[in-house]
C-alpha cells in the first residue's frame, strides 16, 4: 500500500470538497426521465464514474472535459475502444451522497462498468469507517441489482495521519476489504504519484492540475483497461 506520508499535505481534501455534501439529487439539467435518455450504440461500453471533485475536475480550465474520465475516454478511442463515458462526479460528495444517487444513475441506462471513486470526503469529516464500508457495499449491491453483469472498479483512498493514525489505518483498509468481499477490482490509491506533490496540484495544494489528472488517468487505466477488454470480449 502507498505510504500515508505523501498524503499528509493534500488531504485537507477540500480536494474533494469545495462545497458541502449536496449530492442528494443529480444536477437539474440532467433530470430527464429514463425513457427520454438516448440509447447508446450497442458496440459502446458504458462506463460511469461515480465520484467527487477529483472526478468532476474541480478547478480545471475545462472542468470535467480535462478530468481523468475524459482522458481515459480519449485513450480508449485512440485504441479503437468505443466508450459511452458518464462523469457523475460532484464536488463535496460523500459515500452517503453516492448511495443516494446510485439508483437514479442505474435507472437512466444500463451500466457496463461502474468506477466507484468516493470516500475521501468521509475521511475528511472523520465519518465512521463502518458507515463508509456499508455505503460502498450498498452501492455495489444496488448496481448489481440493476445489472447483474456490471463490472465494478473501486478506487482506494487514504486520509492523513493527522486524523489519528488508528483512524487513517482503518480508513485505508476499508477499500481492499470491500474489494475482496464484494469481488470487485481495486485501484489501490486513486492519487498515487499525485497526492502531496505541489507541481501536480493546483494552488490550493489539493486538487490535481491537468498534469496530475493525466497521471490519475494512467493509474485508473492500469485496472480499468483489462476490465474493458473483458467486457468487450463478453468475459
């Protein structure tokens, strides 16, 4: 597991929250009923990224168009992999907020791959790790109830030791435990090689720059790429 030391500078994680937890409902402009949503090409793989401001691309000049989901979409396109990418990142979202949104997201269209990148704000607020684990598990279960064939990738996160070493350890352990018990793929640390590195973060020291997002895209791709190939092969 990556060292917690590199994380101590950046997880004031306003990184994930420049706003309070406002994730009870999706953005108003996206509130079309499921039947009004256009059908995707059957050859496309629909990938939904359920996350916070790291996923939403907070602070970037072009917002989510420069965040790691869009960068992964471009990489896949260059490799001849057709994706229908849905960026469901909301700044300030917690695992509880994601749980409130998951049914709406799965009701809009069939999801082939769900990238679950939530939890950092739980850690920032010192919320119980038991609740984090329960929320992550519930989101996985609901996604599978909507589509038993959905593939799920869970992004691991850490909190700084100034939250208390015992809490930081319990928090970090939640993600591999959930991945193992729920049989999902795990990205060990979403901010690997980015967290705590000033040159890769915006002036606030916590939100990645475009260069940081590019590294995040590489980190996610290492796990997501093989999953996409399996989905395309019908495995």
